[in-house]
């Protein structure tokens, strides 16, 4: 999967990567035609009913990455937050994520424990640049497959440190060997990210997560030219919550499941997603 992602990035087109929080949602991402899966920390935290504050452990996240990669051939971009500790911990994390079937990791320059970048309040503390360069170097030195991508994410704009600091950090992380740079912003308009991208003179392709500024669509992203990947960061979990809330409310209101039945997928569709056809084949072959 690693070389597949590397090749896609070399194709010089915008890659669309959708969040997933389970093997089932990962399969739906694949069937919808996305280029990759974002193993989002925010989504997995929400799945457990927890805030995105480094509460979910590396083991929990790794188990999910492994389960997703067992179910879909799509490249998985793993959100490893701050790398679960210092540069030494990063060496361990990279080996584990590679083994679990991820094609790439995104590591961010915040301190541990992190606070969700989308939180309107809360501390957003950044590491010293040198320390984060060390974490990138540790990631690069620990990958066994050179096609396993190390994506460095700067939270300088999220922390309110401004474009100059974001550019300085992005340049330092590129020099440290990062394959791509993720620039994150929670401004309600694309202006902040567009300005950063225009000012970016590095060679590393850019990744964005336009959750807070949804009008930044594919046409607008492509017009900037330097962005190679867009991550739809939490749309799987938000779509699930929307759908469940709606159906549950209708069942309560209507006093039964008779009205919603036609509006939700059939049990047969779930059988298909579960791979029940394979069970039938095995049954025929081996049950005697
Ligand atoms: C995630 O999806 O976990 C992310 C993106 O890291 S964001 O929540 O926007 O920080
Ligand atoms: Mg995250």
C-alpha cells in the first residue's frame, strides 16, 4: 500500500482522503472512490465517547488501523498525534504502524498530551523546532519501507503563532526530511491557509484539513497548485451521528420501525459488507 500512495502522490493530482473510525467505515470510504483513509484520532476518540485529548491509547488506535487494513486495500494515513512521547517513542510507533499496515503517518508538533486542534478554547503548546526535527528524523530512521510516508504537521496557525512561524517550522520540517507538510488552520475562511500556501517556497507537497473552512473545495484547492492531499477529517463520524440521530428520533416519534425501514439500508446490504457470501461458499465446501 505504501508504494501505491507514493505513486498516487507522484501523479501530480489532488488526492482525496476520507476519515474512518472502523473497518466498516473504511470499506465505505473505499467504495465511495476516495484515494485513501484517514485513521483519525478525533473520530476514534468520538467513537469511544471521549474527547480528542490523547485519551485514546496507541494500542487502541493501532488495533483499529490493523483492523481497517485487514478489510480494505486503500492506503491508510495514520494520525499518530504527537507520536506518543518523545523521539524515542516515535521510533517504536513507526515500527508498529508500519507493521499494522499503514502507508503513512501524520505527526504533529504539539506537546503531549495534545488538545483537539478544533477546540475553541484550550492550550495549544508547540514543541521546540529542534525537538520536533528530532522526532521527524527518528521517524525516517525507523521506517523499514522508504515508501512509508512521514507527514509533518505544524500547528503554528492553530496555536495563533502566525504565518511566519508556520513557514519557518514547515521549512525546518522539510529540511529534516518530511515527505509532506500538513498545515492546519481553524479559521472560518480559507484565507489563512491560502496565504500560507502562496508563501510556501518549499518542495514538499502540502496537505490540508479544511473542516473549519468548508468552502475550500477541490477547484479552489487545485487553483493554488501546491496542495497534493485534502483530508476530510471527521465526516464519517459526523455523517454517522447525523443518520443515527435522525432514525432514532423517527422510531421514537412513530412508535416503531415501520416508517424508517424503507429509508435505511437492508440487512442484505449489511450481509454484503460483512462478507456473508464468503461464508456461504465455505459452508458449501467444508460443512459435511
Ligand atoms: C483528526 O481527525 O484527528 C485530526 C484533524 O487530527 S483535526 O481534528 O481537525 O485536528
Ligand atoms: Mg487528530
